[in-house]
């Protein structure tokens, strides 16, 4: 099964830049999409997923079922742990 990671980030947010670098340097076993959001002009995607804080990461299946949501920094290893846990629990 394929998984997707959506990173919602604001260009003025230093923690968002660190989170993006983590995903680039240590990519998780998922397709990563970076969604740039300006706090004043919230994107439709941010509204759809009720994103209020930056950075926010949403981990989902290929059919858009949300597995996990992280607000703030999370390392790629933790994302992979969530993927493995989902596969173990739900793919049996």
C-alpha cells in the first residue's frame, strides 16, 4: 500500500523550514507533498483538513484515509513507525 504525507507550512515559520528539511534529508516511506500556506490567505487544502497550526503533517493512505496528524515538528522515523503500525493493525 502507498501512503501520502502532506506537510502544511508557512514560509515565515522557522519550524516549518526545519520540518521540510527533515522530510527532504530523511524521506519517510511515503509520497511527500508540501503545501505552502500564507497565514493571511489560508489555502483550500488547509481549510479542508482543518489546519490551524504550522507545521502540520497529515499521514494518509492512498485512498485519502487519515492515519495520523502531527502538529509541530516530527521526525521521519516517527512517521514510518505510524505507517508500520497501521500496516500491522489494519492490513491483516
